[in-house]
C-alpha cells in the first residue's frame, strides 16, 4: 500500500469532459444529452414511465443513456428515444 500511495494521483474534474460518450447520440438522434442534465422517461411501455432523473457519464462511447432516477440507488440504461430532455410541467398518464 505504501508503494501505491507514492504513485497514485487523484484528479478532480471541475469542467465537463470533452468526450462525454454521448456525441454519437447527439449526432444520430439530435437529442441534447449532457452529463448532469435532468431528463424524464417518456416511453409509456417502461415501468419507469414518467420518472425524472439525471444523466450520468456512461463511458467513452455508448448508444444508450445512463440515468440515475430520483430516489433510486441503481442506474439504468435507456435508448435515446425513450427519454426526454425537456421535462413537461405535467406528465400525462400512461394508457
């Protein structure tokens, strides 16, 4: 452990990453997915329909959006078309 402590380095990120892994989604789906931005689940077939969460860092490259829903400890991956970045003032009930 002593050797590890001598070579370990910690970096604190103060700015958004240049490559946040969502560039593909922004280009292909024209959705402004950004880390730390609020979103909601708009897929009426999902058991999470209508829930609101925050976009997380998903890695270098992904075709899914990683979301931490409010009040849940786990993260979920959603297809870009299943989430909305503009949260409506009232969310309609699923059919």
